[in-house]
């Protein structure tokens, strides 16, 4: 006669699997520190849209033209295969919060993000930029700036 095996009381069987735990990024009231290229190098560039500004002058939701939206997504996708040095060579770069336009700084204050130290500006083409809040290799897409108003370049 075969015995029925019962699990030991209070213990779960060890399957060797571990649950996936996803960290939540809280962008409110947490200053972001600067990360060096060495800390980003070797990690895949990732985009997150959950923190995108949905109102204001550079709201991500203002990108309503399907063709333009598709173009922006394709251009962002091109950054995924680049290393940090190559990203910088595209004209993309970190920008200190105090270098942003007054309107951009006011918008950050309204969103209680005025303690943010820097943002990442991705140059897509011409004046078009996408601004992200950076956490190592994770880019929280924040603003769509088609006219280069968030951090205008000084006129030459």
C-alpha cells in the first residue's frame, strides 16, 4: 500500500522560482542623483510612460497626430541600441533643473517636482526634444517639446 505524502506543516515546497518584484519609482519629492556613464553603460535603455506629464505646455498627451506619434516612437526606439557615449553624440544630454526655462521650472514646481536636480533631453530631430526623468538606464518619459522651448539654446 502506498503512503500519501503530505507537505510538512507550515512550509511551502521549494520550486526554485522567485517572484518578480518590480520597484515603483516615486518621482514626487525625491531628488534624483546624477549617474555616470559607467553606471549606465552595459544596461539596456528602457522607456517608461507612466510619469508623463498629461497637462501643461509640453504634455505628452498633446502628441495626438498619429503620424507624428509614430515618428517620435521610432526615433526614441533608435536610442535603445546606443551606448551612453553614442547617445551624447546625438546632441542628447542631461540638463540641470536650473537651466530649464522659467515655464518649465514653474511646471515642475506645480507638479511638486521642483527638487529634481536634472532631466535628460533627447534630441530627436531639428528642434524636437523629449525630456525624461532619468533613473540610471530607465527613462521616465515626461515632456514632448517639439519647439525646443523647455531649454532653449542661446541664439548664436
